[in-house]
């Protein structure tokens, strides 16, 4: 990856393209701190998609911010992330690709293809990305899916463990076993190398980054840690809730019902999500029907009450204690990881 990430420093730190929370400003701050920032591109690829229009606006902003920082280049040193389970994924080449060709981000991150779709989405998308000089990152949660992604032409695998916040594979492992097994698979089945490997899920600080490198990753992805940064689009209520939370294994939950409650059930059964345990999930545990829960969720939203909101975050929330600027988070995490690794030898 070093050959096409000329501005980046080791260990490579990447921001997740968290839909609704990440944005061009946050992504550029990651890149300016010698990492790789990703802008969320959404999941709707139909003609006249408002998400594609919003993505174009974000890429215009990213280019402007990078120009001011003296970092505008071709390709643009940011990435774009897409969710590919929506029925419109087959229209990617007609709506998303022209925007990518116009602004030339360095990479595109793909996640969550529908296994029951008439045609697999990623192979054709990756072929078009490569033809356009854009690298393909593919988020995976199992060794089998990682193997498939490499065969499809992925340049980088994002091995996401179940400690992650937000959406992920419903049946998977933590990075502690997932990353080494994917590394083993790459080394034995694809010995020519060339495929990068990033660890994601529960990584919020220097120790976790150092551990990811020891497990065989080439770098690490930060998501939850960046949610509370001032550049994040997350609401103040969400940020405050994450900062106040602790003991992430007990205070978060991984369940498909979270999407049912907030009426975002676009996800195939292969996927679910992890979020902070809030009033909506507590009522579900107490026996409230999903239908009634949805109504209470909508009523609260109409009244501006965020107490029932689903706050997607990972198990590392107990280590997220203050809302530092994005660039500082990246710089301090990298420096800290280097110190941790040096202290072990």
C-alpha cells in the first residue's frame, strides 16, 4: 500500500466511512495526519439519488480542503465508502461511477453485498474501479468472504471483528482470531502477496493498533473513536452518550432488531449491527413488540427526544473519554502505537 499512499505514515490509520457521521471534513483531517480518510457514499444508486448528489458535494469540499492544505493531487488522497446490499447496487456504474471518475478518490470501500442478489455486485464494480485507477477496499467478517474478495480483485481487505460498532457480519469472530487467520489464508493461498490487510472493530487507541499489527494487519481502522471528534456529524447527545459510557461489552448490544426499531431494515440476514443499549432496546428486552417500539421511536423523533435513538458504537467506548480533534486522535494514536511496540522489545 505504501506505493500508492505516498503521503501516509506507518502504521497506517484509516477512518471508517460511517454513514451519517463521517464526512469530508473528518476524512481530510485523517489524511492530513498522514492517514487515509473515507467519506461515506451511501447505499442508494438509483438515478437522481440524493445520496450520490450529497457525495459529489462532499468530494467538492474535500478537494477544496485538500487544496488549502497543499495536498490536492490526482488521485485525491481520500476514499469513498459504499454499502452494496441495496437493490440499486446493479446501477452503481450508472450513478456512482461517473462521480468517482470526475473526482478520482484514491480508493473505494465496499461492504455488505446481498448474497441473494441475482448477480454478485462486487466483481463488476471492482473491475470498473481498477479500470479507472481506483483501489478497492472490501470489508469482510469471515475468512471465506475474505478469500472471495481477494478472488474478486480486492486491493485491501478490511477484516472487521465483532467488537465493531455499526453494521457487520452477524456471525463472525473478533479481530484476535479473524486477522491472523486471514493473514494465514493470504500467505498460503495467495503467496504472491500484494493484498493489504487492515484490522477493524473495537480499535480505539494505541494499544489496540499495536495489537492489530502484531496479529498480522498492515494497519488499523478507527470508527467509534472518531465519532466524538468535533469534525464528526454525530449529534451532541450521541457524542455525550459515548463519552459517558464504559464497559463496552456490557453496555452495547449486537442485534438485527436495532434496524427494525429505527426502520432501516435494508440489511440481508447475513448482517446485523452493534449499538449502545438505550431505551428502545431495553423495552425490547422487556417484551415490548417491535411494532410498538417503532411507534415509540417515531414519536420520540417527532418530539425531538433522542432518548430512544440508536447510537451505533463499538465495545471500545470505555476507552473513548474526551472529544479530541480528528487530526490529534490520529497523530497521538500512531505515536502511542509506536511506543507500545518499542516497549515490548
